């Protein structure tokens, strides 16, 4: 683990110690080698909808010119989500170093498709941060970052977690039922010569 990823890792540990999600990030100005922004996921601690680690690191760097962002590398302990990837693209940060992407794979393909250099380290320490947190805090994890989960289906009064594929299948089934119902209804009105 290089010193910049280590700094991001320490931010993640700090977030965990504060009762938050253990994801950390630093923004490094490549020409000088200086860390100009540090952050960790502070959604719970600050009651924020957007303070993911990468967002917090860029925010802590303060207002910078576009030219400075284009000379930066953002280090993050976990693959960046859609929101953070969008921020990376918006500020044209050209390089992203990711501690690990086994517990969650964000928008790496999008970043690469837009010319961002993406390097995944798959560091064992970064990997070790998430499994225990996810196991102990599944609701918080699903609320924050698990884009493949929709934990809001009630079946016979019991909450049931369903994934995105299941939502699509349920939607298709509902559309099929509605279509068949409308066909039957149309045939019924036609057979009785009534209009609706």
C-alpha cells in the first residue's frame, strides 16, 4: 500500500471509529505530491445525503481552479459509486486509484470510457474493511451504496429484500397482467356492443 492509499485507508478507519461507513479518500496534486483533500464517508455522522468519501475529499480541498483538478489523482478505498464517479468526471480528475472493488464495483467502466485512468490495487487491508461492516449493518449499507438492492417490498407484512433483476421481472409480470386484463375487458365490451 503506497502512502496515498494508506492515507485514504486511515480516513476509512476514522469514519468507522465515528460510527460511519468505512470508506476513505484523498485527493493528491500529482505535480507536487501533496495531499490537498482528505475525506471519509460521513453520511451518518453529518446526516448528509451526499458526503461519500470522494465527495468529502474534494470538498475539503476547497475551491480550486479546473487546471488543478486536471493535475490530481483521487485515491479511494472502495470503487466509486455513480455519484462520486460523476463528480470525478465533472472536475475532470484524470486518475483514480481504487483500494478494492470486490465488495462493491462502482462505475469503473464509465470512468474508463471517458478517458479516466483507473487502477485497482485490490489491497488486502482495504478489502478487510467492508465485509464485517456490511454483515453488521446491512440496512445502512443497502441504503448508502448497494445500487442492486431495493429493500422495500412487503410481502404479507414482512419486509423482503429484492434485487434489481427481480424488480424488472415483477414490472414485466405486472405489465403482462394489465395487458391481459385490458384484452379481456375489451373483448367483454365488444361482445356486449358497449363502448368505454
